[in-house]
C-alpha cells in the first residue's frame, strides 16, 4: 500500500509553516512505502501537483497536514466544503476565481476510520479536537478536490489535519505579523508524535511492524 504524507509551504501570515517542518522531519524516518510532498500554497497549482504525485506514486492513502494558527489543539478535519474565501491571496499573489471550488456537492467527507484515529492519537498522548470547518483557503480547496477525485484516482483513504504553530516556530511568526491576539503552540515533538501515530495507523494493514 502506497501512502503519501503532504504538507504546505509558507503563505501570507505564516512565514514558517509547521506542516512543512513536519513533513521534512518525517521524511528521514519513514519506510519506502511512505512518500512525502510539500505543496506550494497556490490556487492554481496546489491541486494539480498533488494529483500528479498521487498518480505517480499510486498512492492509496493520503494524509494531509496544514497550518491553522487559531486551532486550539491538533485538529482533525472531518469534511471539505465547496467554498473559497474571496480576496485571499496565495503565496504568489494569486486570488481564487470564484466563491466555489467547482461542480460538486456542498460538502464531502474525509475517508478514515475515526474510531481508530481517535485511539491512535490518544495512545500517543495527543490532545486533539474534531472539526467540520476546514476554512475557505488552500487547505480546504485542495482537500475538497482530493475528495471529489479520490475514486477516480484509486485513493481509498484520506484525511486532513490542521496544526497550530510549533513552539520552535514562534520566533519566525513574531517577525511576520499580523497574528491572532491569542493562539496556541505545541512542541514539534508532539506534532511529530501525532503524525507518526497516523502514519502507523495507515501502514498497519500492510505492515504490522511499528515504525522506528
């Protein structure tokens, strides 16, 4: 089973994306059945690049991670919504073409075993929250496109997880305001533990051995 772990690069308001740090850190620890990808935050290019990588890798499971400075803890997204935040620039100064992503239902569900997700995160000692609102920016946009295309691409399971800032990334954030008045950060090792728990969950059916 091929698994793809995805993060996003910096974008306006987030000069250092914890999901990029996470994916680059995990890349050195994952088995050959798991590959990683960092997407540029682009209205035009994020989804085409992800789609191409899914096809190239033959990925059957996709685990996506993104930044959400207002998240109060590790956030598990349950749904993608067919909407875009108008006037929100991407990392290259581009803007969404309209308020909806395209032809499709108003919402689409992610495909993971939520009981297992909860169990794995709790075993790893991770405080998390469920969310039915992935926002209207590139995280939600890319997730919705994946949900819409998953069947045709052969993707059996996929999910999205929003990360607060890492403790180690606070200095970079403070150098690039504006910031929320109040927000949470987590140590990077906690963020990595959550991600590893999810990757282990995804690999369990094909390889029961724990990851190093």
